[in-house]
C-alpha cells in the first residue's frame, strides 16, 4: 500500500508544479495583452482628442468668417 501512496503523492506534486507553471504562463500572457490594450486605448484617446481640437478650430474659423 505504501507504493501506491508514494505514487499518488508524486503524481500530486507533479500536477501542482505543472498547474503552477501553466498559471504563471497565463498570467504572463494576460499582462502582455493588458499592456497592448492599454497602448491601443491611449492612442485611440489621442486620436479622439486631436479630432476634437481640429473640429473646434474648424468651427471657430467658420464663426469668424461669418462675422
């Protein structure tokens, strides 16, 4: 019976190590994905801000021309 117990304990240890390695890899991939999304969001916000500035300037030009 001790052989079976020993085999089960070894199996459990191997599974725990494997699960930890898989979890660490998944966390690393999630971090990379979050950073990519953050960068894309920042660029998107910059583009929206630039469009708002151009639109406001364009409207002011029309207002000045109308007066």
